[in-house]
């Protein structure tokens, strides 16, 4: 998260601190950063400004790197499904919080 905060800057919309706090409280600690990066990617792509799109792409790159480090087919598939659904309906924070609460270590241990 520190690297994202370093590049956020004044040209982007206000950093969604309350949303990130909610994510911190609802995500498993080992998934906190990956969940935040994904959320920020989707959040920033909701604005129609080149700067926010680029920053969103940076968040997606961080998300991808963190997800690769977790090396979980289950997580890859879960985030891909969520992205597909969110792209179609722009579900918002509440649905995302429900999604990340559903990511548990038990699910990970039964990788597809």
C-alpha cells in the first residue's frame, strides 16, 4: 500500500480511507494488500480521467503481483469471477466486502 500512496498525488480523487479501513477490518490479514489493490483498481477505473486510469492500472499491476505471490488457483478464479460480475453491474463496496469476507484459508486449502 505504501507504494500506491507514494504515487497517488493530488491529481487523483481523494484516497478512499474509510473504504480501505473497512477492507482491513473484513479481509484476512494475509489477503489485506491484495484486496486493497484490487479495490483501488476498480475504484479508480470508475473515474473518466486519464490520470486515474493510469493509477488504477498501477494498482492492478500491484494486485497481480501480490496475487501471483499467493500462488492460489482458488484466489485467481475467485477474483476473476468477481471482476466479471462487477464489470457487468458495478456492485460497489458492500458487495466487495461480502466477497472478501468469503475468502478464507479453508477455501484456499482446497485449490481447484
